[in-house]
């Protein structure tokens, strides 16, 4: 008899389902979206009007990648533009999706480096591997697994990136402990994520669709820094890259949501895309 499903299991399964649907949409020639979910990291649309996912990659970057990698992007930032990546680095992307940030990282670290992508969704892994083949990238590898249990050895990675995925985990402390474990001494944590300033309304926290859309599961910035410190990281810093105001918040909330305008006013200015940095001590 199988063990009963926990709330964390239920969340993981919903994330898997929604992002699987997004990958299938791209493979069929469409834009990544999540089957009518709320906006945010899992709510891109053909018009690219989503306030979270739009305008993250410039035309020069996009031109170097397969179109299906660009169309599958459901992030909230561009960690590869902000992270310090050097020739020969080993990079790990947590929740790599269609592979856009892995492929961009692979270009930066060169043939002596390596870019890993980790994802739990079979459809996204298939899409990412197809994109890597189209790009002719030979220094990339996509791994199946969860970000709470990274299938790499201790002290094996120079830089960890992620694009609006950590907020989707029900156990963010475990994610950060795993990130710390696999980083080499002196290794760098450099992720884009949705971060909260102040308190989210309880109605938002309870909303599973908004969690899959990267809002309800977002950490408050002080809590994020505290969890990084508890995992062993030092020099934690959170830099806002995009602050979502009323109209943005309204676009993130599903049209079917009751009191949509009231919720949007409560969210005005307290949700932001941010770049989160920290370091594993060298000692």
C-alpha cells in the first residue's frame, strides 16, 4: 500500500503537471503556458504580456539559441546576465525547464566548463535535451531529480543558478542545504526568484494556482536571507530587478479569482523579481 500523499507531494505533482503542459505546448509549436493557470512563472502567453516573464532576454542572447528554448522560458529573471561565470566553471541550474539558462551558461563557461540542468518533469527534460542538440552544445547535461535532493556529489559545482523555481518548493530550507552541499568551498549561489516585501494576504498564501504561478510560495526577503544563513551561506544579498505594481499584480491573478482587484491592491509593490546572491565559505 502506497503512503498517503502529503501537501508537499500534492504541490510537487501540480507543478510537474503544469510545467509538463508548458513543455508540450512548445513542442507542438506554441508558447509556454500552463493551461489557464494564474500568471507568473507558469503563465506566459503568446503576446508576451505577462509582467513576470516578459523582456528577460535581449535579442542578441535569444538569437544564439533554438527558438523552442526561448519559447519555453517561464522564469522571472535572467540569472546568466547577473551571475559571474568564468571559463572552466561548473554550473548547475535548479529547475532548468527548456534549458535556456543552461545553454547560455554553457556559452559562458566554454568547452573546459560544464553546465548541468536539473528538472523533475520528463517533458521539460525531453525539450531541453532537444534544444541542446539543436544548439550543438556538448558541455551540457540534463539530470532528472528534485531540487530538494540534487543528484550530484558534495563539493562538485562552482555556481548554482535558478530562475524562479525555488519559490515553488514546499521545503526551501532543504533546497538551500542541498545547494550548499553540492557547491565547492567558495562556490556561488546566484539565482533569480520572486521575493516578498511585507506580508502576503492569507488568501494568496492558500491559493495553489498562485503558488504554481510563483507568488503564493515566494519567501519574504528577510526570511530568504535567514534560510541562506541557516544553510551555511555568507554574504547573502537580495537585489530587486523588477517590482510588480497594481496592474502587474492584477495580471498575475487569475480572472476567475473573486475580489481580484482587492487582492491586486494588497499585492501592489510587495512582490518583486529579485537576484539573490550568497557564497559558500572558502574555508
